[in-house]
C-alpha cells in the first residue's frame, strides 16, 4: 500500500511505528465530517479555478460513493494509511484515478484535522444540549408534581431547614441550565474555520476561505494560519464543559444513592435500573448512579490529560495534538450516556413523601424559633442563642421541638406567644421563605411557571 507521503523515504516504515502513530482506529469517528469538509474544499478549489467542473464532479461523486461504503460498513480502514484523512484520500484515488489526487491541493492534514474536529464538536454539543434540555424538562415536571412534599434540606449532610421537594428539583434544573451555557460557550469557541490555513503558513492558491466557511456553516474564520493549526483550546473547552456537567451529575447521583438507602428511605429506584449481588440475595444496588458518579473521574482525567499534552508545545502543529481525539470522543460519549442514565433514574424512581415529611420536622424548625424572636425585636445573635438553649434542653429531655408547650417556650423567652407553636410545622416553616429564589410554595409556583415557559413546556 503506497503512502501519500512516501516519495522522500527510502525505507519501509517499521511496523511498530505504523501501529504507534496510527489514529485511524479512533479518528474514523470523524469520517463523515472529513467527507463533508472535502466536499466544501472541492467547491472552493473549483471556485478558485484550480480544478475544472468535470474534475470537481468526479471527485464529488467519488466522495459520495465512499461515504455510502462507510455507512454500509463495507469500507476498510487500513492502519498503514495512518489516519482517516489518508484512508479516504487513497480510496478516492483508487476509485477515481489521478483526479482524486487533486483533492488535497491547498490543504494539509493540519488544517484538515482541526476542521473535522470543529465540525464534529459543534454537532455533538448540539446533541448534548438536547439531552440537557430533556433532563431539565423531567426536573420541571418532578418539581411540579412534588409541590406538596416537604423534606429536610441538608448542609454538612446534617438536617438543616425544611424545604419543598420541588425546590430541590428546581435547583438542579438551574444547574443543568448553566451546563448548557457552558456547552454553548464551547460551541462558540469551536465555531471558527481553520481550513485554508495549510500546514502552517497559509495557502498559495487563491482559496476563498469565506466561501468555504459559508459552505460548512462556520460563523467565523481562524484569522491566523498558525493559530488555526496549532490551537486546541476549543477541545479543552468541551472537555471542561463535560467535566463540570459530569461533576453535577455525580453530585445528584450521590444524593439519590443516599436517598435510596434504608437509612434515608426517601426514594425507591425501579428494579429495571438496578442490579443485584451475586452473594447477598437481598441486595438491590444503584449501579447506574454509582457509575455516573464514578465516570466523573475519567471526565476529569480526559481534561487534565490533554491539558497537560498541550503544555510546552512549540508553535505550530505537532503530532502530540493527535492525543486530543480519544479523550474528546470519550468525554462526549460518556457525558451523553450519563445524561441519559440520569434521566431514566429520575423518571423511574418513586418518591416516599411520608418518609421525607417525617424527616423534615424536628430540629430543622429551630431557625424559625429564633427568627420569631427577631421579629419581636430581639437581636439575631441573642435569638440564636436562646433557640440554641432550647435545642440543648430538648436533647437533654429526649424530646423533639414538636413536643414543646407554650409554657416551656416561655421559660426561655417571654416573647413567645401562642402563634409560635404554629412554627413547629415544617410546611409552614418552608412557606415563610418567600424571598425570590426561596422555597415557599407561592414562590415555587412562580418559578415553575417561568421554568415551563423557558423550557417550551407551555
Ligand atoms: N492524525 C493527525 C492528527 O490527528 C492528523 C494530522 C497529521 N499531520 C501531520 N503532519 N502528520 O493530528
């Protein structure tokens, strides 16, 4: 098999070198985008008068046929031909003869690979954003259906203050909205056309790069041929967006794993999304959630690994850059799987509202016993101290706040009146938090309305 670059070589390539330097085993993922950009390149060559109409026709037909073979699965990618770019080019020449050799005019694999990757990333990001949107819709639906469910919120994983469960779901909806924004920023950084930059210095044929950009749907052009071929910041941006989103999914998974334990008993995960133990017959394990949590490690690894590869690379293209592909493909595949898994779990789990409610009372009510005094003019620190004393009194007596009588309260402050006892109800306490973004039902109803509008659910 002749290599397109073998003209200046006198020795056959070592087999090890072929195996070690090849990228086709993974960059064939870019085949579709490579062909798409070649089509645009052919049209640009034609416009520049470098190839004739007939030559362009013949190359385009050849590319179309190759695309069909790839889709059918009959295209044989060869390791000796290194990467997806050379595999397709050599096949084109095989099918169309000499004219196929004109395709690579005014192009280098250096601007070619960067173009393929940018096209690929833009498309993948739109798919990730679609999954994020689906997940947010599920969260909004859950929020709408859980307005009447109260639960404790946690700080330091200790019960903190009662909230409505909707508040929790809406929190994650906000978080996944910020993930979409992060992915869209990565989209914008990928949205620059490198093609027409050549290997490093630009191209000596009159290629209309603005025309190429238009054909490929790029909104901007890389404005310097060295930057165009050396820069992989757009890859880092996606890897970062994937890592952050994975971290969010991991935190959500951790909550659900805890909530599904016998100790919490807040949710029940459906059998179809759990697995069993080979030795302990009673077990139903939340493996999907655990793997989502676990995969965050590789998302971080992909980011840090490739970030490190980029360090100290001299200007401009270096073969080290080939190391961008496996982490890139892996992160995008992983994040899409994790988003799909999370959605399945959220849709499938059942909520044990009684257990949540039971846990939401008790000492989570103490902040409000302090704030009651604040509203009567006591300084917050003083009020906090009094409520702290009530807490230790209750702990000593083995009682819960709901057991308090007015007399007991008044032993701590004369300012407590009959209405203070109403505070010993988690729903009421939640509904006092009426600030914008708080957990009060009337506020949540508004937030759900806005969320539904923003997600196009009404
Ligand atoms: N497979 C290479 C990569 O992924 C394509 C560019 C190769 N360029 C070169 N001059 N060897 O980076």
